C-alpha cells in the first residue's frame, strides 16, 4: 500500500479513546556490551492509547525464573518425527514446574480462563525445517481447551501466511482453532493498527513507522509466545524477545542496512509497547530443533541442531539469556566464531555459509537492553533455573 492509501486508512480507523504519545526515551544502562553512549542510540517515539496492566505480562508472574525440561527421545533426528507422548509430558512437567502446582490443569488455569481470547505467536521464519512445531502448538491448544477456553477463542498467528502454509498448523490443531497470517500480501498494512506504533528514522527510510498487529490491540486478551532456539545474523539470537517484537510489528526489516543493525535497541522498544507487553502472559520455547548459524532462516540442513529441550517462563529476558549459552555452546562445538563476535572484519554482505562470517555486526546485547527497559532479569547469577530430564 502506498503512503496516500495508508493515510486514508489511518484517518478512517476507529479510535475509541485518544492516543497517548510516550516521549522518546533511551533506557539507562552501562557496560562494555553496548560500546556506546546512550546518545548514540536512535530516538524512538511510541504512540499508544493503552496503559500497562497492574501486573504486566513481561516479566510477569515469575520474574527471573525459568523451568527447563529435556528429553533425549523427544525427537528422531533422522526422520524429524516428534515423539508426541514425550513432548506432551515435557509440556505437562514444564507447566507444573513453573507454577509449582501438582495438577497440570491448575497450572494452565492459573494463567487462562474461558473468557480469554488467546493468541499463540509462532515462529515460522525457518519453516518447514525449523519452526514452532505444530505438534507443540496443538498440545498448547488442547491444554487451553481443557481449562475452558473455546477453540474459536484461540488464534495461532504469524506475520507471513506463506511461511505458515509450509507448516500446515490447521492439520494439527483442534477443529475450530483459528490459524491466521497477518500480511495477506507482503507489505500490506491492513492487519496492523495505525494508531499503535513505534516511530523512528534509522537510515532516512521513507516509512518510519512500525505498527502493531490489530489482533493484539483489538482482539487478544492474552498471548502465548512460542519461539525456537535460533542463531540470528543481526540480533545474535532469535528467541522470546525477537519473536514477540519483530513478529508483531510491521516494517521492521528496515532496522538493518549494510553491516549495521539497530536490533540492540529496537527489539526491546517494540516488546515494551502496550498493550503487547501486558498481554504476553507465557513463553514456551520450543527447543526440540534449533539453528546454530544463519538464522532466523535455515539456509542449509547442516546448520540445524537438536537441543531436545523446552523452556517455560513469563520472563523473556531470562529465557533468552539462557538461549545465548545454548547457541554459543553449539557454535563453539562446531568451531565457529562466538555469537558475541562483533568484529567488522568478519562481516560479509549477504548470507555466507562460512560460520566464521557474519552478515551484520551482531547485537546479542539486545537482551540486556530489554532488561534495562524492565522486561526481565539478565544477570545469569540472578536467574533461578530449574531443570528436569525425562
């Protein structure tokens, strides 16, 4: 859609209450990971009419806490077939372990009730070889329905329908569950809310606004975030934070140009925008498969690996901080440069199958930046990790 049509849509969009403009703010932080003064970061203007909930979804009810479940026989690495009974037990133990409740349904009921309209944010950018597994998503749907959430109130969604189509979630989820791709055609803004956006000029681009998905502002009461364990050429890793930020806003790829990426500050800024921040109630990280180089896509099967684990939490920062270690350990095992490598000498334009080359100067510090915005706990010494193996 061109800018004239965009302005027409924006002008005709219903606004229930006046929009509230949040002034541009740079998060207070310090430390060598960022390597620049606060004044060096982009100035963001966030516009939203929504106020934070008393207990926001991020970092949520269990700040700084992560429950991890591992199972060696959860997936067959030759056939790619997921062991569904084992996966179901992983989810059951993960939810009980996170909440401390003995009954699995009580653990789900503590988050959701029958009146909720629940969005399940999947990640399909590596599909069909690495994605939020449809078997996992289907089991999440069944658990929601077990505590009274009607199938019609459950929405499995992602920005790009052509990526979702390769997964075929509709063949796995219970009948009546909605499966929806936001951008019916690439760069269409009809699925986004023009009155809720983050505005910033990164490189002098024509369109400086990134708008929030309409379902988030106008339909969902709560969101379950289901990311993967993936390397990312710009942000270092793509886990909870990037899936919920870049996966819910339009016009985000503009944050990268040549070797420069603004993911360090953009991811946390988007994720902290209301009502997104307050509605992300639960994070279930699907680590049955992962990508150790070239993410978020899977350019070559040799870059896929199998952590065979799942993580559960309400704190996306804590979960992503642990994800950094998972990806870093695998890269070290493969003899690849560190996920923390930010040397311009190792940057090559476009994707390179050499794992010792980066296509951008990586910004894994985006996780610590998000912590500075109050989205969670970054210090690994303060993260309470509980783990079981089945």
